[in-house]
C-alpha cells in the first residue's frame, strides 16, 4: 500500500503534460547597440558601393571590354594550371615529408626537418628567382654514377628548367613544406587507439597510414589545405617576375600599352575573386563530407555563442 501511494503521488514522466506553459509571455532580448552598429555598417557599405559604381575614374567600360579578352582568358587558364600542378605536387611531397617527420629514424626525421626549415624560412619570391637562375650554379645536369663515375645522360639546365618549369618547381617545393606541417598536425589528431586497433588487425605501417590514419586526418587537414589552395592561387602572381603570362602578367602587358592601369587591375581582381569563390564553395562541400559523424559545425557554434551572450 505504501509503494502504491508513492507511485500515485509521483506519476511517471509520460503522464505529465508535455504542452508548454503559455501563461508566461516570452519577451525576446533586445540588442539596441548591435542593431545600431549593423545599420551603420549597412549605410557605409551602400555609400561605398554607390561611390565605386558612379565614379567615372574606374572606367567600367574599359573593365567590361577587357574582362573576357583572349589575353586575359589565357592568363586565367595558366593561373589555374599553375595552381593545380603546384598543389598536387606540394600535397604529395608534403605527405611524404609529414610521414618522415613522424619517423623514429633520426636521419629521415632530420632530413624532413631541414627541408621544412629551409623552404619555410626563405621567401617564395627569392626561391622563384633562385630556380630561374639555377643555371648559373649548374650549367649542365647529368645522370650517372656519382663521385667521378661515368655519366649516362647530360643535358643543359637552361633547356630543362624553362621559366614555367622554374615557377612550378619553386611553387611546389615551397608548398610542400607548409603542407607537411598541416598533414603532420592532422595525423597527430587521430586517437592513439586507432593505431593499436590497426596493429591488432595485422596492418603494417603503409596500410595503417593509407587505410586508417589519413582518411581520419582529412577532417582536420581539409580546412587549412583549402586555405593553402586559395593562397597558392593568389601566390601565382609572383611568377610574373619570371615573365610568365599568368593572369596578372597578362593584365600588366595590356595596361603597359594602353595605360589603363586601374581598370586592368580590376579585371584581374574580379577573376581572382571568382576563382577563390568557386574554390571556397568546393572546400565547404568537402569539409561537410568529411565532418559527417562529428558534432562540430558552424551553425551550432553560432547558436551556443548567441546563447552565451544572451545569458
């Protein structure tokens, strides 16, 4: 009887009405300072846009006439090629360097450290100019047995390393140093239990990295890698010092003849903005794909931040 009375006094949760109490009015929290600041920013943005659109000194007619010029389009294509090839080579070599950095072999580890130290410590522009003038140090390149042995193939460095080759070499080797640290950080984010489980299944180290570690590290590696791709796209402008007809150099050639400097720079900027926007779109899609199963996302973070501010 006592147990029956206690159950009647405290009904189960299913018996309690789930309808919310509407007797208490809910008043949303007001943010007058935030709203005033947002309105002021909107007014400034509209004013700047109107000024840029109505300023005749921008010569928007010249911008529209050169936006799809053949020289500009060829520069866009070459910029895309430089970005794709350099990032592909940089990611491949960076992955190898990251694995070498994590190696227990002191020689392998030291070589990877030295590579990263050198290429991250010297400016990219200096590296590009160095590779462009490498023939001053090594006029010829040969394949054979070292230390005075016979040579099987000899070639001129000026023939092998063209300005485009020097640009690809400089961009790729420099990018590999940064990607090595990004990938090393991603590998380090994988839980140690994954290593133990893979070794218990009899996987060797290459299988462990290819099947278990690298796929899980992608979630951490992708955001900085996407930033590196965008940075590489814009960093290709440095190859203009090697007289390579990328997007910026093509614009420079045109405005050196018609003296329309600002309109041609606007043309180049619009193309860079378009390409970075496309890259950002695909980066977001890839991040969402590899973030499946994890709770970290942008929208919940914003909600938690807003709730924390409201409290």
